[in-house]
């Protein structure tokens, strides 16, 4: 059981590692537009890395439906509860 | 057991590494799914082999169209490699729609075969084609194996036919995606979500494994291959310590943990028969260690399977240096097996380039782990490979014998060397190709050729070639040297390739060959032999080769030898075959 805030903290490390950028900050409002390295190619990488880290699975519908990092973190938190 | 395949996210961290000093290869990738992740993984995997990939991706899902269109980018650039990855999903789709299911494999293989022939006629690139994962589509269950109406029946037939095709086409190599699939399993190899979302089909980790697999094929064609395994004995080749436990108490054979060591020995025996040299490096009394090979009934490996046997109380590092000096191969082509992590670390630290697998603690896992590393990728296999162990044993005998002579020439004369010198022909063609792939040190320009290339050269009137097969009173060295000459002009013959196996260094073979080249040149009315040295990290030994032979360096970086007035070199090699001018 992780809170949305805890998910965000851990997700930040996954983002940093996957996108190879130590300066990344995540807020619930962050979107792909805010992070230079976050493109369609690395999006797939992020999805897979997050699934591995949290030991969860996203559905096909979910990976295109999140409007921002906050929605994604909420979804992860729900899956873990 | 540790997993030797690097996952995608870790592999691609190499993507940004500096590869400016590495050899650049131009590679085309064609797939019928979104291949960008594969391309990125491939580039990263090549960097681990010290290669730099310039990768061009064909338009999405256009394999056939790209090959058929003679104006396509595929033929505009001169690619070194073309990688083709047809997916099993698209194959499945075609199968579903096929009207005559029983003919599906035949039709598919004919189509692939035609495309490959067309591609090979238009490009000199090496082609790497993946085979198909044996996907059970759940339509027939096990009855798939009992009817030619099932998809599985046809995938398996296609995979076998692809092997037959690769045997026929020397420039076609198969990347065994089915084999990777069986390691991964269905749920790990495919990613249903990525297929729907981005037509990626495979999981990122599977694509990473495929990239590592294909880069291994490329590296082996580029000459990055393992040639020798150096073996520790106690607790590596058998259970227990021979010096303490005695020959009756070491573990080897069908009982208990002895079975694990027998498995390892059988595996090593098969590798030896494929041409991998086995050497022993052990802290033991030599006679005690050798007795096991001579007398223990459970041993698969015998003394005549071992090319160099070193058992003493020196350090392993010193002994490996000695083994390397006898075999004359690069450290990066050697693998060191030792159960002791401490010894492994010392060897890793002091001998850069040598491959030292971290053997699992439990000997029962040795073979499984070593198999999974896929260390012995090769781009060729010829009759010479079967003779190699014997040849190195003969070399060790020669080294002993040489100690009796103070004069180098007397020693060479006593060997009673006989050479057969002749052009490339259909029989020695695979060996010449292999020699261009394996030789790193005595290799003036390091151009790698496949069988196909050599065949083309053989029939091209602009080329001439000479090969040397050598034997002496200790045995047969086999075909150990070759030159490929290209006509530059009516007066100049360019030495495109000059290679020699390091087993025959300092025997005078190069002098003998130079004499032949001069004769060949003069008979055909040429005035100059033109040589070139292209430096690599490994061919420093031939840096001054042409100058030492009396070639004159010119401002264009090449070396020139005037054929008239050439003083034939003195050698002690007897020629037992006159070359036939091709």
C-alpha cells in the first residue's frame, strides 16, 4: 500500500533512471511536454520500467488515458491497494 | 543463476556512450512491426562489442516492397549488414487468410527464398534474417502436431527450410529468434499491450535480447570470436582436490555431483571437436594432474584433447601468459574457467580482454550457465576446425625441439617444410573466408570476407589469389596463408589482402609467398606490387611488413615494389606444388 505521494517519489527515480536525466522533478501536473526526453519512444520504456518497479500491469486503455503524472500515480496507488 | 541477457532499460544506457574510436558498420533494419526500440537496442549492443552502428530503418512494414524496389534507399547506400525481422504475428495473419493451408510453408519459403536471392544479387551486404517463434495459436492443441492444417506445423517447417536456405546462401545468417523465445516463454517475449498500442509486438526485454543476439552474429563476422578455453582442474573439471583427495576420491562420472562435472566435460569435448582449443592451467603437480586424464575411467577429456597443459605452482596469470605465447592468439579470444572467485578476479584484473565467466557456486549449474552465455558464436565452420587441437599439440612439440638449436635457420631447415601454393578454388574457398575472419594480427588490411565474397573474387578476372598450405615433419598446418591481388592498372597489382595464421610466424612463409607473387606478377606482365597497411588495435606486428620486405613507401601512404630486378628471397620451404595461373 503506497500513497499517491509515495508513488510519485518512487516514480521520480524510475523516470530519472529511464530517461537518464538526474534533474527530473515530478508533480501531479507534470506531462510529457514538460520533460524533453519523454517522447513516444521513451514513453514505452517508462511504462515497462514502472510496471517492473511497482510489479503492476497497466491495461492498454490506461496507457493512453492518463492526462498527467498525477492520474498515473493515482492509478498505480489504486492497483497496489 | 544470474541472467546473462541484459534487460532493455539497462542495455540502452550504452546508447550514448562514446563510440568514436570504434569501427563503424552501416546496417539496414527491416521489420514488419515498429522497430525503433530494436534499432536503439542494437546500437547499444554493438557498443558492447566495440562496434559503432550507423543504422537505417526501412519504412514500417515494407520488407518486400523495399527489397523489390531497385531505387530504394537499401541499394543507394552500401550497407555492411541487412537485418530482416519478419514477425510471427504477421505470418499468422497471412496463414489465417491463406486458402490452401497445406501449401503455406512451401509458398512462404519460396517467397522468402526469392526475396533473399534478389537482395543478394543487388547487395553485397551480409543478411541476418530472424526465424519464427513457434507460437501455439491454440486452435488445434497438441493435434497441431498431427495435421498439416495447423499453424505450428507450418512455422516449424519454415524454420527448418530457413536453415537449409542459410546453408546454401553463404551471405545469409539466421538469428534464432525461436531459440530466444523458448528461453523467454510466451508471456515474457510478447507484450500484448505494446502490440495494440504501438505495433511493437515484442516486449522491450525480448527486443533487447534479439539485439544482443544479432550483434553477436555481427561481431563474430567482424572477427570477434572466442578460440580457446583455459581450464582450471580442481572443482572446475572434477569435484574435489586431486592433490588432497587422490584419484580414487575425486568426483567425476555418473554418481552424485560427479554428473555435473561430466556434463561440463562432455560440453567442452563437443566444443573441442568444433575447433575450440582447450588448455589446462592448474595449481598442481604436473604428473599428479595428468594422471587423472590418463587413468581415471570417468574422464571424458583425455590428454590428447588438451592443446597446452600447464600444471605447476606459478601464478595463473603467468601461466595464462605462457599459454597465450604458445597459441599466439589474442587475450580477447580466450575464456578462463575457474571455480575460485579469487583467482577469477586476479586474472580479470591483470589480463585485459580475457573473458572470465562468473561460474555459479553450485557445479550442477555450470553447463547451464555457460550454454546461456552464447560465448562461441561463429561465422564459419570448416574442416580446419577439426584439426586445430592436433595442430597446436604439434606446435608445442616444435617449441620443445627448437630449444635444441641455437641457430634459427638450422632449426627451420630441420623442420623439412613443404608448401603447396595455389589460387583459391572451390575446395579451399570456405577456409580462405574463415582466415580473413579469424586473422587479426598478421592481417595487413583486415578486410573480412564471406564464402560468397571469396567465390566472387575467384571468378572475377580483376583478381588473382595465392594460398599456402604447409606441412612439416611434425604434422600438417593446413591452409595457413593467403593473398588476394587486385588489378589496379596495366602495370600495378594491389595487395588487397595478405593474411597468415600466427601459428606459422617466423617460418619464412611470407618470403615464400612474396617470391610467388613476384613470379605471378612478372608472368602476367606487371611492373609493381602495391601494398597497404591499415592499422587496427591488433595488427601492430605487421606495421613495418612492407618496408622489411623491401617495398618503398610512397607519399600516397602505399608501398611499392618494382618487380624487375627483384632479388628472390631465400627460404627453407620446399615448394611441392606449382601454382596454376587462374
